[in-house]
């Protein structure tokens, strides 16, 4: 072996070790790490004046300790930049990469035509424009209110809440205002089934109510005897998801509604699982008085990481006067021909404004486009596919799946395996894992929602990943994941001692 050949290999290895990203998923350097020779940008380079009359001598209105005289930037070519960002995109798993079966979350593929609609120049509306100059915007909001009202069987809808949890809170505040208006402010309890979303408990408590937890019966549904014992003159509302968190339809829903109404309470519908019912059943017809819609996940836009979302709230006629203001309506038929057709208005007993503008506008645009394109038949087909996919996948996996048949989701049990380990190992098989450890009704829960958009081939791929992990030993699971960019981390320490800047990481190294 020649010395030159050895030197070449050593140099190549050195370049590989420095980059560590050509064939290795471990790390992609920052742009500043890719180029140790940086361009220094100083105040003089920008052509700025030494004193612009707005602050101190360096021209900045900020204090000296918050300014810097120069900025070092890496000098990289366009191919280097393009490959850097392409590389980052290859190191993550997203909704465009494959199935995302997080139970309860409805993380489905986002159709790109809705993004195109939201990106139209005409969708860029300033919130302070007059009603006369934004009639198209107001018409869309009015029609979306109508769509959602008809889908949910509700008489009136507000579009303001910017997320599902915000919609829950608005719904509970509307219920509180209704009871207060009727001289029943003594109602200070909200009943929440143990299978409910965690936000239900938090919403009721944040709304000032005492939370009464309701156990499930042997079939995973509401225990009617326990409900009867919990109901009383202090009951303000029962918060319910139907189908529930186990993917089970509450077969006694009309009886439950009667029981709540008989004691003067209201029935609240958590819209998280509405995609199981679209075009086939309506909460209003079941006896629900108020509901929120997670339009971001039910209609087109997957959610997570805090947004973007929208959580409109629908109510029956008796609660409509208490909805947030403003809403949108058509003008009376007696209006002049040259007047605006649509207008904003405030109802008599509104709880006030809860969000800027008319809600999270661009998410609402996407939801409207999705509903308008699918129509009644398309929405009914979507819910049918959601139910079919969940039941097919539940039958194909080797883990124990209690209860059933299901609607849009199911909860399997990892049994003797740790559910969190199962989830990490599934990443090695190229699929995103389900929600784990919840609901606690099922031990070592694997809460799975394949959604309506996935094909049979994709479901088979998911089942194969489940089944591969089911046959592995604890040692293999405890070392997983092995093939992902980020390996197993100390989640407890990461949550309790977050490192929020790159400098903090550099200081620790």
C-alpha cells in the first residue's frame, strides 16, 4: 500500500468524520459548522449611517448590551445550502412520509389543494377592512357556519376559537353563561368520563367547575348507574365524546341525553372523533346541546405541536345568544340593493370576543375548501373509510385488542411489553407509532387511528410493523430505536431540564 493512497484514504475519512452526514443519519452540522471561514458583516458593510437620530451613536435605538457591531455569517454555495436543507428534510418523519396512526389525533394527509386555496392573494385579508370591502370573506365564513351547523345538527356556530381546547373552553363558558342567565349559577359540577380526553378535565376545572369523574362499564362505555348517581341539581354539564376514546359508539346516547336534561344539565360533545360520524350521524340529533369541531384535523389539516388549528363551537337555539361575538349573518331582505349582503353582528347575551379577527382564518379557509369539494357523499365516504380502516387493522395485528367493533380508532394492549418501547421499536420499521399509555382503561395502551386516507397496502405495512415488534424480546425493544436520526433519549431529563439554545449545548460539550 502506497503512502499516498493511505494519505488519501485518511483525508477522505477525515472529511467524512467532519461532515458525518453523507451516509450516516446521526448528525447534520449547522451551516456555521460547515464553513469555518465566515464573512463578517459590519455596520459599514450595510451602508448604514453611524447616527440616524433614533438612538445612540451606533444608530440603534436598543441599549448597547443588546446590540452587536458585526455579524459572522457562513459563506456557502447554493448546492451546499440546498443539500443541507434536503438532508434535514430526509431526517424527519412527517405526514407526507407515511402513515401517522396517532390515536385520538387524526393525523391524516393534508390535501394540497386546500393549501393552494389558502395561498390565493384574495385570501390575504386585513382584519380592519370594512364589511363592504370583504364580502367574499364574510360569505365564506357564513357558509362555513352553515356547513358546520348542518354537519353537527347545531342551530348556530361561532368560528372564533383557534383550537380544539379553546373550543372546549368557549363551549363551557357558554354553558356557564346560559345557567347564570337562567338563575342557576349554583350548578358547579361538570361530569367527565374516565375515557375522555385530558383536555376535558382541564377545561372543566379552568372554567371554575368541580370535576366529577365517571367510570366506564365492562364494555368500555358510560356506566349508566354511575351516571345516575353523579347527576343532580349541581350538574352543569356532561362532557362526552361519541364514539369515545376506545373507538366505541355510546349506544345509550339518547338515554344519556335524557338523564342529563332531566336534571337541568347540558350535554357537551367533544368533536375530536367527529370524522367517524361525518354524513351518517349528527351530535345534535343525539341530544347534544353544545359541541366543538376540530376542523383542523377533521377537515384537511393535520395538527400537532401547538397548531395551526381551529375549534368552532356549535350550539342549539337556546344557547345561541351566548356565543362569542361577532358572528356573520345575511342582511334582512329589506336591505337596499347597494348595501353589503353579509354583516357581522353581536347577539344579546354574548360572552364576548375570544379571538382576533373571525377566528384562525386560513385554517377555516382550508376546512371550507375540503367540505365544499367532498360534499355530502364525500364526507359520508370518508367516515365509512375511517371505520373500515380501523377495524381492518385491528383484525390484522397480533396484539390483544379488547372491546370492538370499532369506529375510527381502537386501543390495543402491549401486554407484557412496555408500550413506550413498542413505539420506539416501530420507528425502526419505518412507520410512526400509535399513541401510547393512554387511555389507562387498557393496560400498556397502543391507541391507533389509521384514518380514512390510508390504502390497504399501507395498513398491511402498519400491521407488519406491529407484528414484527410483537415477536421481539425486551432487550431488543429497550435498545430501540436503532435506525433513526435521534436515538433513545432521557425523556424525563429532557422535559425537566430543556436545553433551549445551541449555545447551551455547546457549553455543555
